[in-house]
C-alpha cells in the first residue's frame, strides 16, 4: 500500500516501532526495565487525533513499518495538549503508576521540554512546521522507507503552503542526516537535552516572498 494517513488502529503499531527504533532513548527514561507501552500509546493516540492530516504511516502487506509526524505548528500541538486537558490526564496516569516512570525520570523529561522551549522559542512563536518524529521498524530499515515517509511529509506541508520546516537529528545518526540533506535540509544550528546534542536542520519548501 505504501504511505497513507494514520488510523486510530495504527497507534499500538506506531508506539511499538518507536520503542524498537529508539532503544537508547527508551533506556534513558526507563533504565534496564522493559517500558510499559501505555505512555507511548497515549502520546501517539493524541497526535493521531490532533495532527491526523499530518501524521503518515507506511504500510506493506497489512503491516505498519514506519511513520512520520509533521505538524504545521508545534505551538498549536502544545495548545491542543494543554487546552484539551491531555497533559492533566497524562499527569494523573503517571501518578497512578501507569507509565512506570519514576519521579527522577519525570524531572529529566520536564527538563528536556524546557530546553526544547529555550532553543525553539522563536519557532514556537512563529508557528514553524517541524518533522516531529519519524521512525522505521528495525526489521525494515535500509529499504528507503524513511526517505519515502519524510518526502511524503514534506510534500504534504508544501501543499499546505508551509514555507519552512525544521527538524532535529543526533550528530551520530549518519543515515538520517544523509536522507535529510538529500531532501534539501541544511544545518542551521545546534540544541541540547539530557541525552546530548542535536543538530538543527532547516528546509525551505516555497520560494521566498
């Protein structure tokens, strides 16, 4: 089938892909213990509703093998999470032990969000689009699926009139950096969180005014 818009029934598959594709990030927050899927499921369920038009998956033979989320405005995403009460639901579930994240790890997550806001304040205020998350199941990597997903996301944003889109990638993620460079992204700066450095990349989708 290839690239298509996300369905609510895809959420568990997408959450599982994230866990398998980013084991270092998962260990950073959960340690050696196996992470409950609940927290990841809730985040992607929210995004599948809040950004349904800009949330794409790659399906093959009935299996979801990858996804990309490309919000037109991160400020709008945060506003929907807060005004829609999602952040309070997530906080309640964390306190009830549903997410399996100890308080020290929650402090790390909140610290990372503050760092993101510090580095991305201008983009949040201006409503710049962002490649928020993209991943391919490890069993299907190396087949060009990630490139297809990002390219489809950029075409979607271009059709929506978006001029500029940003993303962040780890310096040692050479395969992803090559894909982004080939699709027109250029390095524009650096940011940092508790796991280390990110490279900020920008692509211009429309000619300037």
